[in-house]
């Protein structure tokens, strides 16, 4: 603060000598040098600007432009707009540079329409907009997700004779890709290739990245090969984008191939490359391979960062290796990498998954001691963990602690606590918390309703659960398939099959697709009432249109046929399943035998089951990824 005051005093001493001068070239040189060499603070720049406006003989437009440009480069967009208004109030005539800076600021603050208004002033003042201005407006339109307007502007500037440059095309391609219009970006790329402005690697990178994010991996791979065929050299960004794409689909042989190509072409994998592959391996449960890559990084002179360790710790925790995760956590600190909130949250989540709540709580305290502030997610993880461990008093205490610290619980926090209360049968307390959500926020989501619905049904509050289900619809909240499965299942169990069928039949009008569990529930409901034909019709629908029947479907149908003494139909179903290559292996056979035994029918039909159901073994293939090249 004292330094800033000192600097302002120096500037004030210097600028005060200009107030009585009619011409002040020294002031302009002073401003130019200050802006050029960057030894100027925001407040100093504003102070110089105010002094310039108050001079008896106003300086030229140049120091104003330099100060506005300096502030623009420091992202002080609103300040630039305000200062421009003060220029206008004393009738300082802006030039094209001034207008260009102002347009950029309007675009950056999400007011691109004001930018177009400035273009009108440009024409009014006798200037002609240059391409930089239109490039800026295009970027502003994409920032506001106004894709159609951006395309119209692009077409207009080419129509009136502007020769678009690399920046124009990159702005368009990048904007189209980031707004999910990758196919239009590819069309623009083809137009570029036919014209005078040839695409560079930066433009190719934008499209490959867009294709990968759009899960159009084969197209991205084809474009990658095209780049090489045309003699362009992919850089580390190109490789990282394509590697991220193939990782997202678990295409491990392709990952290995691209990494090898990368190294063989002289492009060194960077921290981003390693982080992409390590994160994908961890998400795929391949933590051992991911740890091997961690060690490989040091041989490549690439230092793991907090992102690297976060992926590994999260992966180890999710695969039940919380002890390994703890060792890695200690190692990262030993190596001088400071854990962040994501690190601590991942470790807490790992302990919570194994109901090690004391250890999880210690992590929370440890992060506070190390100066890392817990966030809503940190507390929510603990609340969820205590809830699943049925330690609701501790969960409520954590909830209270986070509120006292000024953190606002989100919908996941409330849902976790409601779920915990329901788990221990404290349904009334869960409902009270639900009502608190509705009154104070956040708004309950479908998962909140699902937790409470399931609990009400489980605790025999059928009518109350149905009212809650109806409330969802009245509040405009769209129920998901889990909601409908819960309601339909409980309708069937409560002998309300007609209501269940009515709800099931309403799916097409709701544009909702029943899953295998939905069909299983309905088939079970019909079988329970002895409506075998309806059950068979549903099975036929599954076999013809999907979803695919599973072992539960098969077991329900066979049990129903046997119980209703429809032996021929049971045999026919088993044969049909085999003919359709349904995976009826030894495990399925055991399941069928078990259900027969439960109904006292095993003596009569076990031989029949042995005859029909072949013993099958399925071979699994193990794919390994070698990235040690």
C-alpha cells in the first residue's frame, strides 16, 4: 500500500507540471514508456488517465489509447468502458484503435451487442472497421453461444470482400467446436483447404479436440492421419487431444500406438500427456499400470503434479486400495507436491467407502492444519460416509459444523443426510429435512425424491409415498426410471397391479424407456396374479425390441411356469434361451436349481435342467497397455 502511494505521489508530481502547458510531449512519452515497460499499476493508470482529461490543453489520443490498452491487457474491461465514457464527456475524439479496444471490452464482459453499436460509431466517424474488429465480434458472439449470429457475421464479412485470416478461421473453428457444432467446423476446414488461407496445426488441433469431445473418435483419427499425409507435423497438443479421445473409449492399443508415434516423431510427452493416460487408467481400474507410469515420468524428466497424484489417489481409493492411496499421499508431500482440496476429498471418500470414519475425519482435520480449506464437497463426503455407517448423530454434527462455517449445503449434502436418516428408520426426521430443503433451498432433485420414496414404501407408508410421487409431477420435476421402478414395484407388491400397468403403459407418452428391471417387476407382478400370458407378452417384447432379458427375467419366468404347472412352457423357454445364445451358463443353471429347490420341485425337474442347460465357459481376454517406449 505504501509503495503504491509513493508511486502515485511520483506520478502526481510529474503530471502536475503539465497542467498549464498547451503542448505536453513529455507527458505522452512518460505514459508510453510506463505502459510499454509495464511498470505501472491499475490505480496509477487510472490516475494518469484522470490527469490527462483534466489538463488545460488535452493531449493527443495516443496516451489515452495506450492507457486503455494497458488496462485492457490487465483484463480491466469494465474500467476501460467507464474511462471511455469520461473521454466522451470532454469530447476527446477516439480513433480506430480506441474503438477496437472498446469493442474487445464489450465482448469480454458479455455485451457483444454494444460492440456492434461501436461499429456504427466507427462508420459515423469516417473510419472503416478492420478485420481485427470482426474477429473480436465473432469471438464475442461465440462467448454468448450465439452460433447462428456468428455464422451470419462470418458470411457477411466474406461477402463484402474481407479476406479472412488465420485468426478468423481459428475463431470460427474453435467457436463451432466448443459449442458442439463440429461438423460445421469440418465443412469450414474443407473450404479453407480449397481457398488461399491454408489451415495450420492450431486449427487442426481445435477440430481434433472437438471431434474427440464429441466422441467422434474415428473421424478424429482419420483427420490426424490426413495431417501427417499433407506434411504437417502434429505437436504435443495434437497428440494429447487424440490420446484423450482414445482413452475415453478405453482403446488401449490405440493409446499405446499414439504414444509410440509421439515419441518416435520427436514429440516428448508432457505432464498433460501423462495425466491424461494415468487418469484414464485409474478410471478403468488399471491402477497398477497407472502407478508404473508414475515411476516412468521421472525417467522422462517430467515431474508429477497435484493432478497426477489426485487421479492416482482417487483411482486407488475407488478400487479399495486405500492403504496404497495413503502411502501415495505421504509420498506426494515428501516430494514437495502440496495436496489440494480434491486430493483430501478423494482420500476422505476412500476411507468412507470402507466405513473408516475416524480416519476420514482425521483427514479433514489434517487439511485444515495444512491451510487447505474444506469445501461443501468435503463435508458432504463425511456426511454421506457417516450416513452409510448408520452414525447419524455424527453426520448431523458435521452438517451443523459446515453451516456454522458459512458453507451452504447443496442438494447432494441434503440428499446424503436424508438417505442416512432413512437408512436408520428416522423417516420423520428425513421428511422434516426434506421440508427444510423446500423452504430454504436448495430445491430437491429426483435423487432426493427417490431416497425418500423408497424409505416411505419400505416403512409401509404407501399412501404417503404415492402422494410424494404425485407431488413430483405437480412440481414439474421429471421422475427417472429409478423412480418409476420403485413406484411400480411397490404397487405390484401392494396388489395394485392395475395401477402399476397403467403407469407402465404411460411410458411412451412420457418419452421414457423401461429398463430390464422395469420389465422384471411387471413380469413378476403378472406372474404373482397368475397372468402368464401377459408375462409372456412382455418377455416377447423384450426379446424383439429390448431391453435384453437378464438372469432375473429368466428365473422369474421359469419359476412362474413351474409354479403354475406349465412344464412344457418352461422347457420351451429354456430351449429358446439357448437358441438365442442367451448366456445360460453353470451359474444360471445353479440359479434355476435353487429356485426349484425353494419351491420343492427339484426332485422332479433337476434332470430336465441338466439336460437343457449346457455347461459353458466364457474366456475373458486381458488387454495390457505398454507405454514404456
